[in-house]
C-alpha cells in the first residue's frame, strides 16, 4: 500500500514546479478586487509584491475600483510567487474571465509616496 502524500492546491496544479522552472502559470489573480495590500503609508497596492499599483490612498479606493480590478487581468500573474493568493484563486476557474488591464506603470522599489 502506498503512503498518502500531503498536497495543496499549488502542488496539485504544479504552481511550484512552474515557478522553479521559470515557467508561467495560467490562473486568475483577483488582486485589487478580492484582496488588497495596504502599506504603512495607507496606500492600496495589488499585493506585497506589486507595490506602486494602483498606489492610491485607501480612503479614495471605491467599490468601482474593486469591481474593475476584480475583472482586470494582472500582467504579473503568470510568474507570481505568492502561494496564498494562488490557493484562494481556485474558485476563479468557475467565475467570469478577466480582460486585459492597462499596463502597470514601472515604479522604483525605493520610491516613497506621501499622503497629504
């Protein structure tokens, strides 16, 4: 009898293997719609790996922004390494497809934005 191995969503769908090989993954990231990353300056970002976009104050982030970002395809998704985001996206294979989003602006990782 074979021993049962522990597995997770990322293991089942080969996310980890693709990341290790530098290959893209095909999935729907709902950053900016389902979840947000709020930095120490109170700005909304897609996630901890994508600081700078959209980079707006949380107080100005609206339901319209949530809806738009939920449907926008993220250019960073194919090579994303955030496992918890991959895991929560399992339901998205049954939901509405995404469409191409405007290109994310390049930003410096050392760039600080001040809230006035």
